[in-house]
C-alpha cells in the first residue's frame, strides 16, 4: 500500500519554501494541496504534510546549499519528513567532530519510515537544547522497529520507531540554531497543515456517503437526507476554517508582527477545534447512515473512518481551546 501512497505524490517540488519558510506557491495553494492529499488518502496526507513541513523548515532555517539540495531532492521525487516524537530513549548527540555529529537513541511515530528519503529529526545537546539535523536515510544505517506500530487506524502511514544509534550526521546537514524548531508561530500555527489534510478527508467522506445513498436507493429517505445535509454543512465549515488559516498565514507572512502572530495563532487554535468537532459529528452520522453493511471492508468507510479518528488525536487540543477562551476574555481596545 505504501508504494501506492507514494505514487500519489507526483511532483514533490510544490512544497518548497523561500528563506522565510513561506511556500513558493503561496499559502492558499499550500492548503489546497494538503486538502487534496487528505481527500486522496489520509495516510498519504500525513506523509505529504510532513514533507511540506520539512521543506518549510529547510527554507526558513537552512543555508543556500541546503535549500538547493532540498530543491534537487524534491525535484527527483525524494520524500521528506519530520520526526520529532520520542520517549525517554530519545535521540541525543553523543559526540562532535570536525565532520559532524554522532547520534544515539530513537524516534517514535516516524511516519513513512522506509519511504522517507530525507528525515528532519531533533537531537538533544548535553545542555538539553534541541538541534535539528537532516538525515539522508538512503546513506545511513538505522534500525526500524515495525512492531511499535499497531494502531487503530492510519496503518498505512508506517509510523514506526526508528533507532539512530551510531548514525553520523555531516556538518552540512545540521539545520539551524538550537531550539529553532519550536519557535512561534511556526511550530504551533503549523497545525493548520494537518487541519487542511483532515478537511480534505471530510470532504471525501461526505461525497462517499452521498454516493452510497444513491447506490443503495436511499436518496429520498428523509432521515438519511438529514444526515447528509448536516454533514455537507459541517464539511463546508471545515473548508472555511482551513481557508481562514491560509489567509491568517498569508497576512502574517506579509507583516510578521506581534498582532498578526496573535491573530494567526487564534485562527489555527479555533480551526483545530472546529474541524475536530465537525469530523466527529460527520463520522457519527456516516457510521449510522451506512450501517454494518457499509462498514464492511468492501466499502471505503471502515478504513477511512478509522484513519480519521486516529489522525484527529493530535496533541494538546484542550490547550488550544483554553487559549481561544482566554482570547475571548482579553480586554479589547475601543476604537
């Protein structure tokens, strides 16, 4: 299945970004491509989102040489990814020499392991700061733990655990300054990328539900029409929230000041909650609407619903809602 997912990639160059981390095609195009990836397949959407994230990091933090190599790699169809999640045995820098860095430890939830050709990972310096490095996966030896990935959904994202013990990274693959990865607003507001992927999946799920009703000759059933109509409205709301994120990003790109940063973070926090609620409501209606017959593997719903529910479990959703609430309580200037 992963070969089929990577075949969805086509030209991977549109994910390239400029020296400010802004996608070369613009924010609206970026979010539209992410929506399309999610509509094709959520596992592929997850991989494509990581690819876009990686290229934006290289654009914003990289040297001219690193940007040029990323352009060549993406043009050649090499998939990029960002692997940051880890447990207590996370990746650390254990030695430094004139040629680069030596690593130990492992990453978990490394989506696309075995297919990602250029993995950006964070590695801890002895003082605890995090250093990004670009790992050429086709030129190093790692241990991939496939037993780690036994998920409820998103099986085809191949989000295995990867052990980097003994891997040497050249000095030319050290990316940016320590702790650059988590800087605001790029880290937090970057969540708009997976919001766009989820939105595309919702659009496809609703379209599949409508086709199912026609095929089953239930297009005149009042209860089913209500389920479909409410789902159409929720999916369109998700599209509007995704577009709002793209606009907020574009505004910040044009004028990266504190006010526009706050507006961007608020838009993305609100969108995360709105799209999650829309997704859960649509999933419930579709499950009821297609029934047990529609959840057989011969239909598209079982895997798509499992993948959606798994992908919705992105971290810190409650914290985003709390930030939205605090923003509503903040005093406003009266003009």
